[in-house]
C-alpha cells in the first residue's frame, strides 16, 4: 500500500511539472515590409494617410443612414448567424477546458428477482431486491500538453469566429450604405430624367406652336417628340433599380419591404463626403481587416493541433478512482452495505505501431501549411482590393469633374441654341442636337455622381473595420 502511494505521488508530481507541451509554438507569420508602406492611391487630394474611422458611414453626416446601419448590425440575419458561430466556438472552448478537469460519473441500479436454489446458502431468502451505487472519477495527467494544446486551439478558434463576425459586420454595413446610396443616387437620376422630359416637352410645345405659324416643319416637332419619349423610356429601368435597392435595404435591416421607414424613401440626392477620406497605410489596413486577423487565428489553431497530434506519440496516463456499495434485501443502501473502492492509474500508449498517429501529425502539419498560404493570400488580397478601390475612387472623381464641366457647357449651348432658334438664326435641327446633347450629359453626370458614391463605399469596404462588442446595439429606428 505504501509503495502504491509513492507511485501516485510521483505521478502527481510529474503532472505538476508537465509544462513540456510538445509540438511547435505558434509564431505570427511575417508580413512583407512593402505591405506596411503607404498606398499608391494616397497620392491624391481625395484621400489622406490618417487612420480611418471604424464607424466610417458617419462621415456622410446623415442620421437616417446612421440609424439604418445600426438596425442592420442589430437585426441582419448574417450577423445573427455569425454570433451563433461565436457561441458555438465558445462552447467548444468550454469543452476543451473541461478536459483539464477530473471526469466524474455517478451510477445507480436497482433490481428485484429470485436466484436459483443452487446459488443460495441455506436460510437465505432467494427472492428480494438488490440496490447498487457507484461514484467514479478519472483525471488525465497532461504530461505532454495534449489537453493544453486543445485549449489553445479552441481559444484560437473562438478568436477566429469573432473576427469572422467582424468581417460579416463590415460586409453588412457596407452593403447597407451601398443600398441606401444606390436608392438615393438613382432617385436623383430619375429626377434629372424627369426634368429633361419636362424640358423637352416644353421645347416640343414651342416648336409645335412655331409649326402652326409656319415657322417650323412638322418633322421638327416629330423629332422632339421622339427625343422626349426616348428620354421618358429611360426612367422606368431607373425606377426598377431604385426599388431593388430599397428592397435590398429592407432585407439588410431585417425588415420586409413594406416595413422600410419612410425616412429612407425620402432621400432624393446622392450622399457624398466632401472632405478627404482617411485611409491609413498598409500596416493600418492589415491591423484592421478582420479576414487577415481571422486567417492568423486559424493558423494558430491548427498549429496547436499539431501539438495535440504529437502528444499521442507518448503515453497517456489517467488516474482513476471509484467507490461502490451494494445493499441486499432490506439493508440500507448507505451505512451498512458492503463498501468497495478502487484506485489506480490507466496507461494508454499507441506503441510500437504509431503509423496512424504520425499520419495525423502529417495531416495537421499540412493543415497549418495551408493556413499559412491562405494568410499570405489574404494579405495580398487585402492590399489589392484597397489599391483597386483607391484607383476606382480617384478615377470616378476625375470622371465626375469632367462630366460636370461637360454638362455646364452643354447647358449653356442649349440655352444659346434656343435663343438663336427663336430669332431664326439657326434651324430646329441644330437646336434639337443641343438639347439632345444636354439630356445625355445630364444623365451621364448623374450616373457619375452615383459611381463616385458607390466607389466610396467600395473603398470603405476594402478598409475593413473593428468592433469591440460582440452583440451590436438594438434597433435605432423602427
């Protein structure tokens, strides 16, 4: 008995000193030095190298938009799925931590029956009840860090799930702003189209009046009618696009289309950010992008799983103990019944055939190598998306400036042509061409403003974002 106690004490001491977790330690992967450099697209007055804001949509200074984004972050179904995955990962971490605690079990049974006469001593009742109870406990000595590596992997999985939720929030916020911008910008295009239809209708009436006085030909009136109808025909597709954006906005904020707030329907001008947009640099970007951080955490989790698999190369020692009692007949279950107990170690070791274990180690190393490749690819993709978004935004602004100048020139030309036509200095065809040009440039300019607004959203989407709370606030607007 004394020797057994010494053995148990030695095993417990070995468990206390078991800081020798096997397998590689996770090291954050290196990022190319050039990745932390300023963006190429920052060489423009439209953006700055200042650190970007997390709640970037507030740069639009639009309370309606702020409320819609808050609603989307609180009620969007994709966000709810991401939060559920966080809870699942948290449950996995609790399970891994539970493996570091003793496993306990309580069992009890009760039977009533009769034994054969040959199995019963004389004078003993052959018929009666039998009650049995047992309490068992087992504790694994984590000598080689298998349990510790499991906890490490589960903790990294939880971190990755949180970053995945942040990535979903980035997408949901950007999609919400994009839908709102698209609806408002398209409404402005519709308003421009309707204004041009009214202008052409006015010119048509004037030309028709001149035709009745013999100053114009019927063909001039028909040409204006054709141009007006063509301009009017461009409005229904725009209306359909606006409706689609509004319906998308309703779904993103967790509403049916009928429940979309009236405030979201009233915006008729394209949202814009007058100031230069802060974009930071490559280092800031990689520290913000949740997909980059999630890729690093997955690499950490699979690196820990290499250690879990490696620990199976060594013996697994579990200390077990149990206490049991049995009561026969009318004997109380506790107190007078026979009491039994067991105490001892259990050693499990896959030896000498360890090929299956080494195969698991090889698979875990391959998973970690794939995670490292995915991390490198995610870094490159983040930089590529941001540079592309910066270029698209810069060129959208340039196109808008040119089209604004073109529209102003076309407007002046149309006014001059109408004045000269009224004085008989030019024919109706020249005046018609000037109005046609004005209609086209007005439509192009409105489309350019929409492109700028959507390019802004794409830029913010590429820049990512950070959230400190796992569950966003409740609805800001009903």
